[in-house]
């Protein structure tokens, strides 16, 4: 048997057909519909050119604001997850008693559905009946009590906090997988050369887990750009429209029957995701080559 | 042999995949129910289980699914469902959805052909098409049914479209959503007269707030209450600019140009900024409203007259309560409103006969009497059949104080096109305004923009000009 034989091209056919039918075609169709006045009230669909895109950026309802919010959420949610996740992964990589238990505990929130997490945290963060404010009051820190999900100053940090609580364990697991591939001998050699902890971290650990960082970044960025459930279940885009993302705006625009505009918003999000995704993949391939 | 096996396996996989993706043409109402992610009430489940074991063989074993917004059904409705199941064997699986998501979810389900057999919608003569998208496509036609005449004829336009009747609206005819206030508490604080102007309201709020009591309890987290105060006083806007409703309905005037509306929004913001709606009113819901009112944590709330009995029943308070009209913008107009939630049936339901049986059951005289007798917040039922109504003295007292000429203009959401449909959007914009993110005028500009979109896409000739 010739083990080096490459699989024939037609093996890819089924996967390709499924990809075209269920992903590519709807995406292209979506772009077409974003150029129409497709809506719930009329059976006739008329081509309107880029009117929906113009409306999106000129409307007083400020759809552009949701794009800014989406990018803001993507950037900050990744920072608040990845940095602590990396720190935890490095800590739990050490020979620590009960480290598997810690790892499990940290990973557990990631298996919970957003809906459950949202409902739990909505009640924890409730301004008058919430567990958090009750706790702060009872330990004499009443000055720190806030209207967590209602106040404009605290609503985003609260969302990021909940999102990090859920996501850190998952990112940490990916980092751990990367850390376990680093041979101990590298560290031993560095120690002999007199390297301190931070030098080892800077010159051995971080370069060696680049692929794990990239995986986490790709997952994190794509997650952030299409995030919906965590925000919807915690604030429904509120207070007012303060935490509206493109996805929550798409949901409400679609629900109000303006499918053309909703599809245009989705198309913009699709373009941003595609652009960012392509840039990351290109960067990743470059790094892989270097390694 | 391996190749043949592989090909056969592939064919089987593809067939299974295609079958799974195929449009469902047959199925039961139970299947539809199982696919939905809503709450099924325990009461109904228990009732249906009981019915399963006790129903005689000739009774139907059909289960109808029903979708409803939170707060629209209460014990009276579940009691009637139980009675219907007992009589016919037909079970009704009620799926309750939070109010702020209900209409969005309903529209999505209607367009994707996954709607329940029965569903509710808040409708008025202008809104039936826009709220339900298209009654001709999605709703069962009941024009030939006898029971439609049980409804007060004034309500028929709200459930009709192009001359056909599609729904059943059993609702009360009370001064809906007026101010319910604790008369005893007011007197103790030296407030001897209910406010009739905004200045008086503001002064009273200040007095009440100084005692550490929430002056006007507004459950902002419900998502639908705060904008109601703005819409419910439609008469005062019409009064300030006669012909306003007609001009708005023919697209000759815009909301953003109405100074009175700006004034009312500004007043609401002032009340919110001063903490008169409660410190965390935006995050507070109405689930504890009766206790908050009965325990004197708050002095006023916008509610129906029947709420007084509910407060007293929930807390056993001996305080006296009264009613007055929402005095924002110095309003003294009665909130005339022939609209309300109505029950519709899915045109594509597998069980049209069972659906009709339920409508017929609900509109019997004894069912209507049961409905009123077991509703804690209703004092009457707006129907043509003779039943014993329970008007309360506070309600009659309010009615005698209102000038008849102040009862002719309907509330804004019923009298002006394309308003009710954007209820939640306006609510969100108002919160943004209260939080200084946009201006009062922006709230109205957004309202105009959405009206413009709706009027245009629906081909309304007044918007096509």
C-alpha cells in the first residue's frame, strides 16, 4: 500500500457541497437581500441599491454605534479573559497540590449555557435584591454597592466580568495545552544561564505558546464579533441602547420586520469578521513558518 | 465489497441529512410545542396530566399550544383552560414569554411557520396588520362564527382586517392605567387633594420623597410601563394641537415637532432625575408591586382600578386607595382605549375544529362570568352578554369627576398609526434619554423614523408621497 498517496479530489466534494449550500450560498444571498427593501409587510422585494447601508450610517437611530460597541466588546472581552487565563495556566502548570481540581473548577463555568449564567448573574447583580450588593453592605462596604447593570459606568464592566467568569477557564485550558508542549530542559538550561522568572517567561514560555495564543485570539475575536446571548440575557442591549451590539440590533431590526436593513447590518458584521479573520490567519501562517 | 458498503453508507447519510433538513409537513401541535423554548405552566401541566387519566375515551386527546406574553393570563385563564380540558379532553399547553421579547418572538415564529395553534397579540384597529405582520396569511378567519358578537362592537375593528374577523378580545372597560394612590398615606402627609397638574404632582412627589417613600413606583425592568405614561395621555397632545391625530395619521405632521410631547418627556426625566420613580427603577420589575404599594414603600403607581383589590388582598392593608388621571403635561383626559390583548389562531393549525371549540367555550355566558369573578384586577368585562359586573366605588368616583368632553380622544397608541408597533423601541429610547445619552427630541425623531419605515414598506399612500 502506498502510504504517501494523496486522497483523490472528489473526496472533498460532499464537504464542499455542504459548505456551499449551507454557508456560502446563504451568505451571498444575504448580501443580495441587503440591497433590497425586503420586509415583513410586503410580498414584493425591490432592489434599492445601497440605501440600507446609507440608512445605517445616517439614521438618527445610530446603528453605527452598535458597530463601535461590538468592536469595543471584542477587544476588551479578549483582554480581560486572556491575560488572567494565561496567568492561571502558568500557575496551574506548576507542581501544585490539587491542581487538577483547580483546573476543573476554573473550567466548569464554560460548560454552562449563557442563558443560565445570565439569569444567575442578573439576580446576583440586581441593585436592590442582588447578592453582590447585599454582601457588600453586610461586610461594611456599602459605599461600593452599585446599580451594576443599570448604571452606564458599571454596565460594561459587569458584562465583561460575567463574560470573563465564564470564558477564562476555556482559554486557560488552551494555554495549558500549549504549556505542556514546552520541554523542561529549556527552562533548566535557562536557569543554568542565570535567567530569572520573568526572563524565562519572556524568552521561553511566551514564544513557545504562540500558537495557543493565536488559537485563543481567533476564538476570542470571532466570539466577540458575533456575541449576542451574554449581552441580550444580561441587559437586552440596555440600559436604553447603551450596550446594543450589531447582533442585538439585527435581532430587533429583524423582529420589527425590516429584513433588508437587518441583513445589511449582518453583512457589515460579516465583512468585519472576514477581514479580521483573514488578517489573523495570515499572521498565524507567518508565525508558523518562522517557528 | 468495501466500496459498495461505503457508497451505501454515503447514500444513507445523505438521505438522513436531507430528511432532517426537509420542511416538516406533518406533525402535531405537541411537536411544535416541544421545539419551543418557552415556559410551560405547571398548572397546565398538572391539569393536563389529570385530564389524561380522567378523560373518558370519547374525549379528544389533542393538545393545543398557546403562546402568550407574561402578565396577560392569570388564574382565571388557567381555571378556564382546566374547565375546557375537563369538558372536552383537549389540553392547552401555555407558553409564557417575557413581555419585552414577546412580539419579536411571535413575529419570528409566524414568519418561520413555527407559531403555536393559539397566540395572543396586543392589537388596535391600526396595529393588527403590523403587529401580526399579515392576518390574512397567518390567522384563522372567524367571520362566520357566532361568538364574535360577544365582543363589544367597539372592539371588533381591533381584531378585524379587510372586513374579516380574526381574533377574540375579552378585556375590561375600565379607566385603564390611571394613577392608583394611597389616599390614607397622602392624607397623613398633608396632601389632601390628588394632583391634577404637573406642578402639583411634582410638589407631592417632593413631600412623599422626603419621608423616604417612593413617590411613583415605575417598574422600568418590565420594559413597557414607563412609555405607557407618555402614550396614555394622548388627549392632552391633541388638545394642545387640535387635528394632531389626523395630521400624524396622514403624515402631515411629525412627532418631533410637537412641543407638548417634548414637555412631557422633560417632565418625566425630571421625575426620574429626582429619584421620584425610585432609586433603581430602571432595574426594578413589577413582580413585587402589590407588596411595595401595600407596605407603603411607594405611594403611587400607574395601574388599573382592579389593582386596588389586588394590593389589599396581597398585603391585608387597611389603607384607602384612590384614582386620578396621569397629570403629566397637565393632562385631565380620560384614557379612552378600545384595544387590548386579543387571542388569535394559527391559520396553519392542525386542529382548526378544536381551536374553534375553545373560542366557543370562552365566549359562553358562564365562562365570561367565571372570567370576571376570578380576575383580581378587573372590575368589569366589555362584552354584550349580560353578566354581573363588579365596578368599584373608586372607579365610579373617578368617572363622575371626568368631563365627558375629555373622553373623546383615544390614547396615542390606539389613535395614531405605527406607534403601538414600536412600543419597546420607544421605551429603550426614553431610557437612553433619561440617562442623558440622547435628547427628548431624539426620542421623537426616532419614533418618526420608524413610522416612516413602516408607512413606506407597507405602501401607505400618505408615506409614499
